[in-house]
């Protein structure tokens, strides 16, 4: 069964106000895309599936992310695209996934993508791996308990930016940018968030910035 916190999250997602910085252009510009927020029940409780993008990529190189990508003409909308991309990137069996709902479309200016996050429950987990090595370097099921652990939370300051942004350090990964922002909101809305030190602010590491500056 889909846990109540996830169905409640999906029900509330349609009423969530999108921050101005993430609102898609009113003129309809931007490539339609989707990502899969796939939650499951692991040995340490609820977890979420993340990938680490290839460091050889042109856009978002080396960054942890949700599985996903652009919509193809044959996709049945964002849900079909999110499941297809997850299968291509991680070897996920879509038959083991129950889609619970979608979140509001978000705009990622760096890649000019209008992204629809798809919320889903992994009722029958399967083995996953970096099924597309040119695009994905690693696949991880990250326990929610580790994401909300105050010791793993921080804020990052980007170059020439006065505003800091939420980030996570888990399993040797620095989760930041769009993915961290969505996770931050989702974990809070689902009631998982624990108090953490928001004054812990660090600069985006140079090596991460170098990868992110490609393209």
C-alpha cells in the first residue's frame, strides 16, 4: 500500500505555490521534461532513488539528480517520460511502481527545461544500476533518515550570489541545485524535516562549480 504521508503529499502538491524563480515562462518557452521522485521502503525506512549524472556530460555534469529527462513525442505525458527515463537510466522495472501524482511544473533556466516532478511509490523494488553509463555514473537509494539528519544538511552559496540554497551531504554525494530544492520542499511537506542549522553556509566547491559550468 502507498503510505499515507505520500498520498497526502501528492494531494497537497497541486495546491503548492511555485516560487517566482521557478515559474515557467508565461510565453510557453522551454523544453518539457519530467523527473521521477520514487520513494520506497528500505532497510532503514523510507528512501528515495537518486542518480549521479556522468561527469562527462555537458549540462548538470556530475550532479546527483532524480531520474528523468525530456518528453519524447511517443511519451504519454510527463508520467510516461519519467518512467521511461528511469528505466533507461537505472534499469528500473516500471511494473513495480505506482504513480501517486504530479507536482506543479518547475522551470530550470540552466537547461531551459519545464520540469514536472512525478511522485511515485516503489511497491516492488528491483535491482537498479547505472544502466546508461554515458549519462549516469551511479544509482543510490538514499534513506530519508539520512537526508533529514541535521548533520547532513547545509546551505550553499553560489558564485556572485547573496542568497544561499539548501543542500545535503549523503553517501559521499553533495546534493544541491534543483534536486536539493525539490527534496527540501518535499521532505518538509511530508513532515520528515528535523530542525537544522541554517546558518551553516558554505561556498559551492570549485570542482563542483567547474563541472556545472560546462555547456
